[in-house]
């Protein structure tokens, strides 16, 4: 890899990282696992003045129990997330979706927070965070600690609500109550490829009736989106095949999906409908 | 000793797999300068000015040069295949001077003390371009009034090549079944694991300057000659080394501008210079493969007997003709009839210039395209007649008792047994069971449909008899050289002109020498890939290594044995006719105790104290072997796919490949070749495509866009063999390097179409992406 020149900063602690970030300048980039940033540097699509490498900030890698939620440290690797007992117990959707990210080499380097802060709508985890109403924990030297709900976090294509001097430190994922079923349905051409469309869903049923439905869509717009029209149609009802099918037909309502070599916008809309039906079905039949 | 046929682990793999070896990029002599290329962002443009001054001022920069700086000395890159007398052959400068004709063409270079500085300085080179109209569509390119890639040529058609045999008009006129199809062979990027890399070390000065050029090439010998021709540096001053090379698939069967420029830069600067490409750079500038539009018409009677075949091709040459660019589609000319008998055949190919990366040989080179067309047609013919696709093939194929058989394209197929390979494949595949499941899924209207695809292929490889190459106006011969050196201690060095780049020569060649000479496998060392060590060779491509180079070695070993026999007879005081050779030992027939090992004879030859009159004190031998015929591997491949009709996704459920590659030297290497070949052929069917936009920009410059399958995407292959020895060589071997690639693409597409026929689908363009399958289903009208 032959990247452009940059200054390299390597804080030893979270405090030092947060102090360094504003000093590193407007065009500084935070380096975590590097699985998105490195390709951008290699292709010279990014020219950061400085990289702030979080590799030595051990505290950011922790995954901990936080009462009614778990907190996943921003630099916990995908591999760590997939195998973490807390995640598997309390955030099975996160574990399932993370297991589909790229390949083992990428999962050993890439990080949970990095995927969210990169905010690529084709990434699997933003839609998951959105579906789970996760809360981003941010910190800066000027503003201290701040909580940003997933719904407000993804602002535009590869753009988040984080301020330039703000660091994503972790993600709070609420523990689901009883009755939930989850599924991540990813559609891609090869195992290592990005999702053409992905559907992250959770369904809570109480005595057969649908109490709550959450559906996040991957790669169906410039940001991850909720399939609200489907959620509304299914809420409070029962999950007959007919109801699932009818509701899923609205999965792409209001979406402006991208068009690229792997799929036209129309095809993505079609996939969103098929995959939403399948995801809901899978989430409710286990 | 039976080394031939033994499944040995490859001795070269530890160093290749760990990378702790002599890849060109691992070599950095003291004082090496690093080169980076600025490449054209335009598909077609005039170069008005190149300003290199600012780049020269960057730190660590030694030189910044543009095409004008090389204009006097860079010559033109060679094309060795003048396929017709009037073929248009435009000059192809290693670095563009006045005009760029594809995006990615080198325009300037920076030479710096380190690679980072070289790449950084590229950003300070300022080029003024005047964009010219890009030619990106082959069919439009050959229409009147089309924009031209080379304005001085007056046409975008480089050549039209015709082959005709039999009365095609008669065959077509009365045929009750006429199938007309248009197939597109998409453009592919070879994607060898090791990118290209070149290092050139100068030695001496002035006219006595010698050059050692290391390159990740398949063709050190041809490259040496061509570099001498292009640069006018005398051939004996150039030594080319292909150290360990990480794959090629044809893409390193080339004389690249960067290789010529490395030589010129080393001469100019008097220092070693090195260049290694990035993957994205390689996607634009390594020659591409395939890219044909095929119009094919098949005539048959109501019994399904094929009467005639008409093939009209447009073949995309890209912007220039490179080493064998124009000849690649013509290798297919002989393979469109496949394994079938017919009365008439006509083939016409027009090579077309476009403003795209030049095309050239890519695994199979012409033959996969041909095999695809005929195998797709045979499945369609079966459908048309309502008979099983294997049955229609049986009615048309050459029966095993008919060999040797002269095909309608004029080839003499020496041996083959299509019946045996097919029977074996059917049994492994459980064909009838899968057909029953297919029928059941159709009845149930299962959203996931099953399809079965057939491909019964043959191919011509082991390139090639020199007289045949001569008749096709190719610029060189097709022989191969081998030397055997028996060292005084009895160890053996084998020198081959075949140039390994991942095939396992060091293991297979040692097996042949061990088997023939009766020496332990571990006592044989195989040397290759260095024109100073192995001065004669025609290198590696066209599945030729074993069928030509291996046979050269086989014959060279026999020559050693014959030399040894004379000495043994003398020392044993026996007649040569009474000597038996086996297990590395000569013995006198009937007197087992009286004998000499080949090592003992070697020592006697080395000492030379007591040799028969007129016998030289050496067992060494050389053979340059020119094959009499191509080799014709064949086989039957069966593929079952599950197609999700809701999403268009195709999953390969089962893949059975039964190949007949003649005698097998190392079954494990053969299986590896088949697996890799299948992966690449399946990749053409399902994944890979080099895509250009309307302006002629390549949009698939990274692996995120140019999709390659990994092991996770491929099924577990079931492979087996039949062994019908080739008649054309004493080893009985046929090539295996390309067979899997050639056979598998039509098997997969046939399977997809088979799954979707009830939905009105007759074809899906390659690669059969989920969206294309979904689109075909919608257009089929039956959903």
C-alpha cells in the first residue's frame, strides 16, 4: 500500500485520544481496524493530515454489561463481537449480522465502532444498530460525553452526527425483553462481497400477537433505513403467511436505493420485499 | 520405480505458499531505484503537453520522463501473429507519445529512491489532454462512419480471417432445424495472484553494458528475444530471469511496455530499477481476456444430427495488437465443432479495435469461447427436439472406435473415449435422481428450481507443432527443450525451457526423471526460468508444459540411458542387447548379479579411465522436442444448480468433472489444475466481468467491483478421470491446464437455462448475476 503522507498519532489512553483529536486538525481521521480507511488511503480517495490510531487504547475494546443494556466498546473487533457471550445472549442480531461481515481476516481487524462511524449504508452493522435502537456513546474534549440515538447518528452517505473532534467510544445496545426473535438476511453475490441488500429484523410476539417489529435495511439508501411501512402494518396483528407477504410488499416504500454494478435500484427494491418477508419469517420460526 | 502416476506433494509449495521466496518484488539490490507510472485517465485523447518540472522537484526523485523522452529508443511492442497478409498492425509505443488509446496507458513515469516518493510525485505531473471520441462498442466500431481508434488506419477492423470446409449452404438450405444464437463472451481480467513486477540490473557501461531483467513473466525466453528486437540491445547482453512467479493464466504471456521501459531506464540511469504494480493498476493495464460477440447458426435434422455450423465472430482486440492478440480467437476457430461430426463448417472472425485495454491470451484462449457456443447450442438442440441433452450429444459425437478422426475443422483427434467419460460422470452425478428432483420441483412450483447442465468438451492444447504454427503465420515454433545433467555424484539436474509459474514443474519433472533414470526423486533438481541457466525454451502457455516440455525431458532421459548402456556394456563385458535396464540398474539378462547402477556408470564416465572407443565422458543429454500433433484432452462435466426464482441467485448444488488427460504423472497436480480451472470457468459464468462505461473508463478496477469467487462460493467438486493415452507422444500425456476452464462455463450456464426453461427463459447473458437471472425470468413472461 502506498498511501499519501500523513502524520501518525498513537494515544495510549482514551483521555489522550480525545485530547489529541482536535489538535490533529479538521482533516484528521481516526484509525481503528483500518478495514475501510486503509483501502481509501490506498486508492488515494482520502488525504487525511493525520491518523489517530486507537490501537493502544485498550479500554475501547471492552464489552460490558450495563444493566438493561450491554455496551460494546468502539474498537471491539468483529471477531470478538461474534464470540462474546454477552453479545450472543443479549444482542443475538448483532452477533448474527457481524458473522456475515466480509471474511475472517477482515473480522479479526475490523471493529464494531469503526463500521458504524464509517457509516457506509452497504455495511451490515448500521442497519442492525438502527433496528435495535442502539445508542452511540461519543466523547470530546470540548463537549464531554454525549449520547446519540442511532436514528440521529446516520446523517448521510458515510456521514455521521459525530463532530470532528468527537470520538465514538462505544455503543449501548438495549437488552431485549422476552418474546423476541431476530434475523439478519443478507443478499450478496459472493461471501466476501458487500450486501446488495440486507434486512435486519426483530419481532416480539406475546401469545401469538405481534407486540413490536423492528426492521433495518442495509444498502437501500444513502443511510440505513427502517422499513416503517412494514413495521406499522404488522404491529398488533398476527403473523399469518398472508399478512407477512402483504406487509413485506411495502419494505421498499420511500426508499431511494443506489444503483451499481451489482444491482439496479428496482432490483434492490424487489430484493428488499423478498428478503424482508424471509427475514420476518426466519425471525419468527425459531 | 513408478514415480509416474504417484500423487506427490509439490516440493515447491512451502516456499510459494509462505512467500519466503524470490518473488520479483522481494528482490532489491543495493541502490535500486523505484518506478511509478502515470496512466491515462482518458480512453482516447491527444497528448498536448506533459509538464514534469514540478514532479522533478519533489524529494527523492531522480528522474521524471514522458513518452517524448523515450520516443527515439523505445521502439514498438511486438505482435508475433500476423494472421492475415493485410492485417492492420498499429505501432504500439511502450509509453504513449502523442495519443492515448485506452484508460491506463502509461503516459509518464517517476523514478525515485523509494516507492512512496515515486508515487507521491506522480501527482505533480501535469498533462494537457484533448479528449477524442472513444470507441467502446465493438458492433458500432465496424459500422461505416464510426469514430476510429487509429485514425491513420481508416478502419477499426484489424483483420477478417475465414475458414470454410464443406458445403455449408447445402447443409443450411434443407435443414429442418436451424438454431441461430448470439452469445457474448464478456471481457475478463486474468487476476494472477502475484501482480506484475520488473527489476532490471545493469552491469558495465557503454556498448558493453549487460542487463539482468527479472520479471514476473511466463516467457523469459521469448521476452529476451523480443526485448532485444524492440530495444536493439543485443540479445546476448540481456539475461532474463523469471524467478518464482505467482500465476499468469496467460496474462504474463506478454511483452509489456513496463518491461521494455525498465531496460531503457536501467541503461539511462546506470542503476537497478524496479517497478511493481498495484492491483488497480493491473486491472487497467494487464491485458484482458475473452470479449467476443458470437453469431452462431447450427443446422440439424429432426433426428438431431448436426449438418452444419456457421460462426461469425467479432473479437475485441482493444487498442493495440499485443504479442498474440489477433491469434487468440483463431485458436477457437478449430474448436467450435467440438466433439461432433458434421458435414460443413464456416468460421469468420473480424478483429476489432476499441479504446480499451488490449486483449490477449487468457486461460483457454479462444477455446473456452468456442466450447461455450457449441455446448450451449447442443443443449438448445436437445430442447428443440425434446430429447435429453446427453442423447443428442451421443447421436453426434465421434465414437471411440472412429479415432483417429479428422474433424471438420481439419484437426486430427488422435484418441478419445467420450462414451466412457460420460458413463462415469453420469454415475457419479446420479443424473436420473436429479432429473426426478427437477421434475418434482417443477410440479410443486418450488421457488427454488433445479437445473442440470451438460458440457462434453474437447480442446486442442500442447501448443504446438511448429509446422502448424507456420501454416497459421505465427512468428515462432512450438518446440520445447530439455537437458539432463548427471552430476559426478550421481545426482541429477534437469533443465527445462518450460517456465513454471505455479504449475508444479519442479515436482512433476523430477518424477519423470526419477522414473526414467531410476534415481531417487530427492536426487533430482529441476532448473528453469533463467535464460543463463536454461538458454533454450519456448516457455509456458497453452497447456504445453507436460505435453511438449515433459516429453522433451522424457526423451532426454532415454538418451541418458542409451549413453549409459554403451558404457555399461563395455564395463560388464556384455553386448548392449543383453542388457536390461530397470530400477536404475543395468544387468545382464539371466545373470542378475552382474550389473551396474546408473550412479556407478556416471562415476565411470566422470573418471573416463575406461570408456569404450568413441564414447564421450558424459551422460548429459539435450533434446529439443517438436510435437507431431496437439493433444486433445476431453471429458464430461455435469453441473446441477439451484436457482432462486425470487431473487435470481444461483447456487451450484453439485459439480462432477470427469476428464481424460491421458497418462497422469502426478494425480494431485492434475486435480489441482482441474479445481482451479473449474473455479475460473465458473467465475466467468457467474461472477467476473470487466465493465467499461460509455466514456471508456474501466469501472471494475478493484476486487469490490470485479468479483472473484472464493472457496466459500464454490461447491465441493467431484472429480474423476478416464485415461486414454495420447497417441502423439511417448508419455501418452495431454495438457490439463486449461481443460477445467474450457469445460465448466457452458456447464453452469446450461444448468441455469435448464432450470428456467419452463419460465420461458432461453438464455442468460454472462456473468449470470442474480439481477440478470431475475430480469430474464421477468422477460420470460411465465412468472
